[in-house]
């Protein structure tokens, strides 16, 4: 349901503003309204002006914002490690923190740059290492070929290897060998052996094709091949040690200082949020005024707290709510624990307006019923029940999954209930093995009775939607719309009565007066709903017929389960039969989760909500701890 | 008698088949446009799901007619 809100003004001596804001924030029940519209009466606007921070507070704000940015910069250098909690009070040490922060940023920046240099060098060395290893094995194998020359090159990716190979084939007439070694950065190190006589020609061709030759650093020039390899290994080990040392150093800084900086950052954000919020207040020469919205039921609590802290100094006044205010009142949904998970479905759409109705309780009642009616299999229901319990335990901390599993839990109970009524347990197994007849109806064969049943459900749901539409219109004080909805309800009821006479549910004699009643109501419908009203009426009839999907989707589910059992029975082998049946039933369960969910939701969103739901409400967003950076 | 049954079956098949094709065509158009919209505005997910689901009413109506033809409405 939508919580009743009040328009409230808090006033007091100007010097108490920051303290009052801190108190209001700790209560988590007041949304500040920065706009004056609807709060400040005409004629008083000139006496009031926006609250502006004094020089000292402004300096404090700039200092804290700078400190916050610096802490965030330091965090970008530090790894994400689980750290202890700091219990130091940040306020007295804020000056010291500003000093140490500079030092830590400088040292962490230096370490980070050093690590980047090491990593760059390591990547280069890996490339040379692959190159030299291949070179060594080549010279070991071809020691008897003194006429060979070796060319090293960098190939950008695997697809370019073929291009190089084609080029070499053309230049050397196939007298070459190409070895490739993957380098660390995604490129390939290539090694070509060709006869000395054509090596220069190959080098030139490679250069003209923009394939860079690999050249070793100058420091390698004086070393022999084994010396080069040994030097590489030694340097690589040194770099790995160096990186390890830097990581340890940064980790040590992180474990020692990050907890302190985290608590300082939290304190800074709290303080900044207070300073930012104070800009939304108004002031006269002596007093401050804070305008905003809060739940009506919490006004007394706020008054008590303010009275206790500032007796006879701060006043809370509930202002009269005007009709034009209704569009700006923020919306807060509050539902009993059973319905709360279903807010997940309400929040898929935009929030309802303050004058509309919260559809959550209706989704909470009808969604599981529709789900159960569609799936309608006790066996599937039990599996989904177990699955929902596992999900709830596994993801107890993730609100969205917890809510979804709670919805699945309730829906699976309804599936078991309807499965029992339909006599379905993994399809027609009760009938197949034990000759148990359904308690209520066998969906597979009773197509027409199920069709009538689902149409009846549709009539009830749509008429309920229209009744809720009447209530919404009355709340909005739009009498014409309320009358239109009432007339629509009456005409739909009359049409259903006429249809019922066709199917011998009511005697035929009833039809004539009911048709006359429809004709009598039609002008009123046109008057209240406009020329498109009959079209809307037809749409409502279409909406009712749409509920047949409950039966149609259910029928496909039961037929799939029936076929799974039939196919399994035809296998001739018990084991294979069971495997086939399990696989087909699993498929049906997967479909049985998605299909009923989507169609039940559609029936709510398209058919039911269109009768009363008005989107566009503003979320109630009270001043609370951790609101730093919130734009006012 | 057999011809009559065949005609009834054909009519029922046409009632559901044609409406299924119509729904599929409409959903393909809405689905493609919806996917494009979602790439730019993911917050429209609910609206797109509703829009995609709207043409399903056609096949449901077709199904009702087919059921009436096969099993007799009255």
C-alpha cells in the first residue's frame, strides 16, 4: 500500500540548522524539498532566501571535498583486500590524515609506476626469451649448416603468420624455415632461417611489408648466445622478485592504513551530505526553515525527538495539502511481509502516483494463483518448492534473489494445490499407475469447462480492476471518470449476463431486459468516457478473453507431461524409459517456470493494471546516512 | 461424415494457424524494434515486454475459436 504522506515545515534558530539536520538524518524519515512551490505562501517569498554557507563552512566543505578526492585516488592504487574495521574517531585526526594522505599517495604512486616499468620490461624479456630459446634449439640442431642466417621478427597475430609464410615462399623458393613463439602481449615472436645469400633480400622485403624485425637490446651485444639466455633468466628472476616486493609493500600499506581511510571517507561523506542538504534550507535574518515530506505516522516521533533535543526552540508544522500538491508528493510503498517480495514485480514498472493504488497486494494474491492454475502439477510443484528453499538459503543476503525465491515458494505451493485438484503428478502418473481420478477436472480432456473457468477468472479480475479504477478516480476527485468506470462495470456485467443466456446458464427471458439496460446505459457511457468509450469497452472484453491463456498454456504443459510419460512407456526398457521421462519432464519444468511467470505477469501488467494503475510516482527518498553527493 | 469432420478440423487449424502467424509476424516486428530500443534504453525493459506480449491476444482468440469449432461452444 502507499503510505500516507504529510507536507511538513521545520523551523528554528539559524545556528541550530546543522544540528537539526543531523538529527533528522539519523531518523531517516524526512525528504527535503528544495523547491518553494506549495510550501512558501505568496507574499512571504521576499522575506525568505536560500540558506547560504558562511565562509568558514564553505572552506570546510572545499577542504573535505579535496580530501575525499585524494582518498579515492589513494584507493585506486591499493588492492581490494579484506581489511579490519577502524574504530578511530576521524574528526579529531582529520588534520593528521590530510598530512599522511599526501605521503601515502606519493609513495603508492611511485611504487605503482615502478611496478608498471617492471611489468613492461618483463613482457619484453618474455618475448626475447622465446626468441632465444628457439634460436638455441635451432643452432643445436643445425650445427652442420654454416651457410644459414637467422632473422627474428615480431608478428602481430596468428592470422599474419600465413602472410609471412607466403612472402617467404615467394622470395626463397620454399628454402626457408619459420618458427613462431607466442609472446606475452598477444603477438608472436618469429624466427626465420634462410641461406645467407638471400637473407638481406628477405630482410628488405619484410621491412617493405611493415613486419618489424626483432632486435635485442644493446646490453646483449657483447654476450654469447648461452650468456644472453642466462642473463635473461637472471633478469627475469630479479624483476619477479622486484614486483613481489612492491606488492608486499603496497599490501602492507593497505592493511595498515586503508581501514583508517575508509572510516575517514565515510565520515567525510556524512559531513558533506549534511552541508549539501543545508543548501536546500531557507533562512530569514534569525531563523531557518526546512520544507519537505514525511510519513504522517512519523510526525509525532519527529516532534518528540526535536523537543527532547531542543525544547521550545524548533517547531514542526504539518501544512495543509492542496490538490496541486498531490502530483509532487513522493511515494513510499509499505506492505505486509507476505506481500513484500511481490514489490519486485511492481518495481518493474514506474512507481504508482500518490493518488493511485499500490498494486502489490493484488499481484501477491493473484500471481501465485494464476501460476498454480497454469502449471497445475503437484510433482513439478514439489520440485520448484525444494528449488525455492535451496535458493532462499543460498542467496539469503541478495535481496532480489531472496524475493524471487519467496515468490517461487508461494507459487509452487499453489501449483501443488491445483495439481492435486487436476489429479496431475508428473503428468498423468496417478491415473496411469493407480487409476486415481482427478478431484476436480482433468485438464487434458476438459477443454471447454476449463475455458469457461478461465473466462470467469478473467471477468472477476477485470471487474476488480475496474472497481479499483473507480476508487482511484474518487481519490483523485475526478467524478466523471469514476462514473465512466461504474457504467463500464455495469455494461460488462450486462454483456456477460446476455452471453450466459446464450449458453443456457440464465433463462432466455432475462436477455431482453438486460439488452435494454445496455442500450439505456450507452449514452451515459459516451457522455462520461467520450467517443472512444465503446472501443475501450471492447478492449475490456478482449482483456477478459485474454485470460483463456491460463487454460491454453496449462494445456500445453499437461500435454507435454503426458507425451513424456507416453514416450517413456514406448521405450521398452525401464532404464531408458526413465531417463527419457526425466529429461522431458525437466524440460517441461524449465518451461513451466518461465511460461506461467511471463503470462501471469502479462495478465497483470496489460489486462489488470490498465484499469486503474497510474504510473509516474516520485520515490520517497529521505535524508539518511550515506547520502553524500546527492544532488539537491 | 468424414468430409464434414475434415472440414471442421481444417477450419479449427486455420483459426489457430492464421492467428499464430499473425501473432508471430507482429511479435517479430515489435521484438526487433524492442531489442533496438533496449540497447539504448535498458530501463524500457518492462514496457518492451508488455509490447511484445500484446499481440499474443490474437492467437489466444484463435485458440478460443478453434476450441469452439472442435468441441462445440453450445
